[in-house]
């Protein structure tokens, strides 16, 4: 039923793998490149070609477990399989994995086979015994198709099966782990944290067997419950106030971590904190989900305050949480600083472009092929398409290119005249700069004008054609169709989306709908999509730079430039470090 | 609980912690014995890492995290260098590359791995990465080996050819990069590569750049080991 199961380190070294069928196109590489590195790990499965791929991390050992099966199959036991194998493999080979002095052989085939067989048998039994599981499975199918749902699977049947399996499972805390997961699944969208925590605190299965975790887990359960009441009252606290909300353990950690902070003299807290301090200093501890919930909730709120779209903040926090659960942290580190660190590298990864953003190099390439390089500016109304087009034009002129501007905004009155003024200014500014406007007035078909402009540019030896389009709202279907037509007919080298840095949640909607329109209305096999973003009005937002993150995350495309003012020179390259800093600044 | 004892305990612990941190920092600063494995994704960095470290190969996938470790170069059981050599394999994915700059302060040499069989197609990406490395303000004087991997493939280009391709490409890049737009804060940390009036050549760099062909798959990595020894001894 499966196609392959692979266990690899985060460094990319395969420890153990088993293939059941011939694998084409290396779906694991695709998974890593397109999902895990891009911090889209908040989702639960990934469909590549004909494979459906699921994965899980074992962060304490830096491992990734990947399983793939044909996407037409509906295998309810996959999550359980991943969890069981993870548990088993980590226990059996922990020593081997930590010892990096030599490459070890991992003889795991027999264990894997027996685990797989047990699960498959149980699954088939469940199918026969419980016909009502069918509706949950079809629900799963629907859920899989919805990108936004990140917890799916036949929760009910699995939790039941899991209980019956407890005797077979090697240790109690594993079944607790799966139980936790499955309860989440049952409550998917509506699970606000309070009920989830309640479920967890009421779930006593296997806790007494769990020796190494029991003391911290129970304490945390208790502390967490107190905390919940606390938090619901003052849930609007910032990250900075976090240490007051957190349980004393990480409270004092914070203080020792930040050496500049003064130690406050409070007898009662000191007594318990001294204890936990020494407890911490004696050894490392593992991060568990409860530790993270609160810190991440605050982090999420912080990101939203920085104008990051809410969906994206949620996805990002989920993804960060997955890479942290199970990781060991040292004595002097607080969870908050770990989360911050991990969030920083996640943000950096999202904002760093994955393709070249060297526009000039692209233009030189086109020049050597003796054709004009075409750039199409799209976006909603009033974001500054024409203004930033003229700024880009100024920069290109500075580099000695001949530029033709195609006035394809045939809709808004004054649009063409606006461009005329820009062209006059630009011609006056540069000594030898050559820039012309190609316009055919109003009310005509934009796609046709663009086509004529490109032909005109080719005939007259222009290097670059900048196509200015009319602004349109993303929900306006006729206009979106017209845009898709313009793109299809002219196939520009770059489609640049111009977006305001002021937008919040709207950014995601705009970009997804523009991309969707380009895809749906093009009628092409390989439709175009947005290739880059210009973020305008960047000087107006101070440190609320969330839109940059939202846009880069939604499209996966780089932010080419940011517009920072009214003059022609106010177009800058975005500095990733700057944005990351602004996002995390409190 | 006696408050003053407690406070003193805290101070003592803090002092020790700071001392350890400072020592660590200094220790890292003074030692420059790390070799970095850089290059595009799928060029064979992790395989080379495994081959150097363990002498054997296993299947690898795209790295999400750097691999690091120590190894000793042996010649029939006789170690050729005194101390174990520290190597770091930095992921080649565009979004993870920036990590290489974290290691630069402790780097003795850079091994840049190229897939010679796809080099012509990827010349631009390779050149851009190389440009970013050499233009980094702290990379000056770090010797670099450009290891043209996969020389066993039929389509593999010889190192001399790769060299000219990359020089041409960097020449273009130098022009476009320097005339790109300013960065937001415009703190320039980038060096100009080569001489302004001439076409770019690797000899113009302050770094010592060597091209060698190798094949991790066939175990032909002796040139790399020799280069590491030379670099370590040519102090």
C-alpha cells in the first residue's frame, strides 16, 4: 500500500529507508524544498505527482520521518504508523544517532514490517467492524482538499483503535501522544485552546508509566490550567509581559538569561524558583507542546500587531512549534528566547528569495537574444503602479537602457496623461536617456495595445518594455479575465505585483486571487503566476512591516523593491535582515 | 531560605557563566580550522561530507540543516595532519545559504562543490553564489577550492572550461550587481571583485582559487584531501 518510508536526518543523510515500488522524481527532495524549507510545515500532508506524502519530525534527534503512498488511496493508519515508527526507532537507535563518529547500520526492516502489519490488520478490522467510520473517511477526503485545514484524518476511528492498541504499544506515553493528536483532530477548527488543554489535563492515560516526564508534565498541567484562567482575562499582553504570565520555571530562567535584569527580592517566588533553577541547571529538558502554546500564542499576537496576516501568523507558529517540540534546551535558555531564535530563522528563510532577483542580468540576457525585456505591473487600484513603474524606469535609464512604456490603463481617465508627464520628466532628468510612451488612448483592448507596443519596441531597438495596467479589485471577474488575457497574449518576462505595505489580512486575498485568475483564465497548460513583488508606501508604516512577510509567504516570490517616497530615486532593494528585525522588535 | 546566600550563589553562577561564554568566544575567534563545503543544491556536498568523514556513502536528500564533524586524513593508518579537521556542510538551498556567513570567522578554507555535468545550464546560479561568497567582506584571503564534482559523467565539462564559463558569468554579474539599487539602510558590506578596467579573472581575487576535478561517487577525492593538507600547512 505504501510506496516508501524513509528516515533521514535534517542534514539530508538517509538513515533507513524502505521502498515498496519504483520511485520517480524524488518526491522527498521536492517535499524538503517546497514545504519544509519554506516553513509551510504547518500543513499535514503534501501531494506531489501521484504521491501523497506525510511526515513527522523527531526534533530531539534531528530526524525526519517521511512516508509516501499513492494519492488515490485513503489510508487511515498513516499517522499512527508515523508516530509508532518514530517512537520505536528513536528508542531503539538513540545511542547510534547521537554517536556521529561513524556511520551506523540501522537494521530496522523486521521491526518496521511487523509494526506495519499490525497496523494494517487493525485498520482492516476496524473497517469491517465499524461501518460508521466511512463518513469520517470521506470527511478526510474533503479536508485533504482544503489547503487551510491542517489537522485531518479519521480521528474517531483512530482514537478508538489506539485504545485497543495500548497493550501492543511499547510504552504508555506513546498512546497518550496519539490520543492528544486525535483529540485535536476531532475538534479541528473550533478547538480553542481552553478546551484542548482541558482535554489534555483530563487525559490521564499512561501518565503514571511515564517516569521521566511525569513530574514536569503533571506540574505543567496544573500550572497550565491556572495560566489559562489568567490568560483569558489578560490575553492581550504583549510578548514582553510574557514572563509574568508564565509559570515560575521559565520566569526565573528569563532573569538569568538576561543578565542585565535585576533580581527582584521576593521571598516566596525565590524559594520555588531556586529549586527549579537548580533542577534546570542539573540537566537539559525537553520542550513539550504545553510549554510552547503560550509563548507561541503571544508570538502570534505580536506578529499580527506587526500587520502580518492572521492566517499566516498561525501557519508560521504551527510550523515553528513543529520544529521545536521535543528539542532539548540548555539550562540558561528560556523557551521564549528559543522560540524567538527559531522564528527569526524562519522569517529569514521566508523572506530570502529563492530565485535570482538580478533584473539587470535578465535584461542583458534578453538583449543578447535581441528582443525587448517585458515587465508587466499589476495590482489593485491606487497602490502606486504607475508611480513605481516610473521609478523603475528611472533606474533602468540610469543603467543606459532604452525603455518603452506601454500605457495599457485604458480605463481610468488621466492615466495616460500621468504617464506622459512621467516620460517628459524622465527625459528631462537624464542626459542621454531614451524613454518613450506607447499609447492608444482610452477604451481600447489593453492586451492588443501591449502587443503592439512590444512589436514597436522590437522594431525600434528598445531594451525594456514596461507595461502599465489598470488597477483592479481582485474580485472583479471581468477585469481579472482581461488581465489574464493580457498576460497570455504577451507573455511578459516578469509579472510584478505592486502592493501596498499598508495592507493587513487583505494581502493574502489579493495575491491568491490574482494568482488564481492568472491560472484559471489563461487557458494555458503552464499558466503564469506573479514573479515578484514591489512593496509601496513603505515609508509610511514604521515597523509594521508584516505585509512584506504576508506577501512573500503567500506567493513564495521575492520582494524585488520597496517604494520609500515620492521621488524617482525612492526605490530600494529590500533588506531581509532589516525586515526580520522590525518584525521581532517589541 | 537565606537571601544573601542565595544572591551570592546567583552572582557566582553568573560570573562562571560569563567567563565560560567569553572563553568560548575567544576560543572560537582564535581558531580558524574549519573547512566549509558550499555549492548549489544537488551538487554533492553532503555526499562529499560523508566520504571525507566516514569514507563511505549513503543515500542523501536535500539538506535542511548543516552537517558538521571532525575527520582525520590518513595515509595507510598514519595521520597526515595532527589535529582532526572540522568540516561543515552548508545547505545549498537558496533560502538557507545565508548561514555560511556565520561560519566565516572560523573558516580556514572553502570547498565549493560544482556539478560539472549541469554546470553550463546552472552557470548563472553558480556564479551568483560564488559572487556572494567572494564579495562577502570577510572572505578575503580565505583559500578556495572549486571542486568540479561528478567528473565521471559523460556530460561533465573539464575544470578549465568551467573556469571560463564562470569568469564570463561573474563578469556580467559584477556589472549588474554594482548598478543595482541601493539597499534600504545602505550599509555596504560588499567588495568589488577583481579590477575595474579588466574582464574578471579568478587570479584577480585576493583569495587563492584552485579548480580541481573530482568524483565523489567513484571515490576520486584525493585532490581535495591534498588541498586541505596544503592549506593547513601553508600557514
